């Protein structure tokens, strides 16, 4: 009887660890090949780990809520084979170490103006403290490098599940590290204060509760979205440019062809793939918005990977990515949009399908909004929001002079990182997209 080791799989270039959400099989359960044995979550997406073989679950190497490094064993499965079976070749055997030294150097520069100051030595931070608080491998590594003791870690407010300290929490704490120890404590006399209701703590603030209030803890995805949005605003100086486009020809064309398109291709023709095609064409002409900023280096992206923000039934947001969107025609874009949107709503996206985006589109018009000010999806430098298409009176030019007519109008909102995209490029880009939409060929065939 052979024993097969099941490893935590690699789920993306930037993903080094995952949290165990739930075991789907217990020790002693019979398992078929490719049958899911556990659910895991990363900072990108939830996923399942399938069994690489037929057999019986012999051992669980981790428990629910444990944070496991990529390449570490999560389970052992016994099979009927007479010889030991090697772990799947696709699973990594080595895990890249966390680059703690650059973090320490950056923190030292921020605090002291130089990276030459030595960081105080501290002992190993335990995986779980005496109070029962759990610390992930990444947090423990940063704490050790930065000279943060277990006692000091215990004082850091945690935004993770059950108050756990996340990477963002400890990095946010570093600039103020030691500030309190340099201030002498002054005795204070405080008059007693009586509250009719307890106070709900949010970060460093205390929010008074009122009669009838209900406290609902954020789910894991909402916490990640909140962290990502705050990080984006703190990273990039956002500027938003607006254009109103006359999309009457586009609306008339879609109404004319969507029935035949559905009958022939079995796909609903929505406006989203049309918007993406126009965005791709504009990016080809103005590739300066299809970049990322790494310190003082500009990364010019060769691929045009279009992210499309999608709302989930839970109300949370996820951004699946259409890879190489510039290599797809309108039919290909339609199939990709419909497939990703459907699987986003059922939480069936794969980790790699929400990674690698170079530009993002969000359709706020879906909710009846006429415009929005979208937040950049880091590490991208721009994002476009399209509003609801509404019939409005507009002035049009005719051979016999100007006239007022009922037209289909839509606002486009383009938010961009002003560190790297100036107003000339950001404003011209959204105007270019509007031009493609307004000049849509009403006689086009697909």
C-alpha cells in the first residue's frame, strides 16, 4: 500500500500561502481522483484542492483556519499501489522565501532616514501566542526582521479573521513603531463617563452604537476588498476625466443583430464586449495607459489583459481577466465575457483567471448609475467606468443645420494614476474610446 503526499498547489506568481477554509473529506473517507478534498482561500480567490489519486484519506496535515505555505503537505492519501507514489510534478517542491530584508530596509529608511541603523534582535515569534492569537508565517517573518516582540505584536489591532494581524496591519504599524515608547507616560485623571450602549471599535476609532443597531462582521472577501481599495487610494493620486458619448448607432446596431446572434452563436450579445473592443482599440493607439509603475521604473505591458469588474450574489466584487483581449474578435470577446461573468456569479473562477490584468472596465450603468469615479485596480494605472445609456435630447448637426433629436447618451469616467498618466493622455484616451463608440458602423456584420 502506497502513501501519496498532497501538496499545497501554486496558485499564481504572487501567491505564497493559502488559508484552509474547510475540509471536505475526513480521515478514513474514500476519495476518487480529482475529487475535492478541501477548500482553501488566498488573497485572490477561493479554490479547492483535488485528490491526485484514488484512495483513502490517511492524514490531515493542517486544520481549518491554518495558513499553509505553497509546496507544504496538506494531506496524505493511501492507495492500493504496491510502491510509494511521488507527489505530482506540477506541485512545487520549493517555496520562495519572503523578502523580509527589503521590508526591513524600507522601514528603517522611513523611520530614520537611513538603512544603516541596525534592527533589534528578538526571539522567534510563535505560531500562536499565549493568548491564543494566531500569526501567519509572513507576519512572523516581518516581526522578527523588524525587531517586534510577541508582546508588541499583541498590541497591534488585527483586521483579519478573529482579529488576526495581516501583512497590511503590521506594515502599517511599522512607521509608528516605538513612538509610544519614546513618550513618557503622564498620569491622567479622567472623569467617569457613562454610556447607555457599548462602543464598537473600528481601527483607531470608536463608533458609538445607537438603539437598534446591528453589528455584522465583514466576510473575508469584503475585508480583502477594503484593504485593496484603501491601498490603491494611498498608492496612486487619482484623477478622473469624463466624456459624454452619443451611442445611438451602437444601440440601434445591437438591437438589430442581437436576436440573430443569439440564435446563431447561442450567446447573448451584451454591451460589455463591445465596450472592451473599443477600449482595446484605443489602448493600441495610446499604450501609455497599459502600463504599471514599479518605483521609478515604468513597465510597458505587451499584452492587453482586460479586467471586467463583476458583482457577486453576496454583493462583493471580483475582477476576472480576459487574457490577450486584443487577439479576440467580437464573438470571442462575447464568449469570454459571458463565461467569466457566469462563473464569477457561481464562485467557480480559477485563481489564474483573476490575475494578470493590465486595464480594467467597470459597468456602473448596470445599477442604473449615470457615472462613477472608479478606484484603480493596482498595480494597473487606469480604469474606466461606463454609465447607463439613457435617451436624452441632444443637438445634432444635419445638412440643413442643427437640430434637436432624441439620442442614446452615455457617460464614460476614466480614473488614472497621475504619477504616470497626465491629464493630456488620460483625457485624450477616454475621448478616443468615445469616438470608437460614436462612430460604430451600423451596417457591421459579425
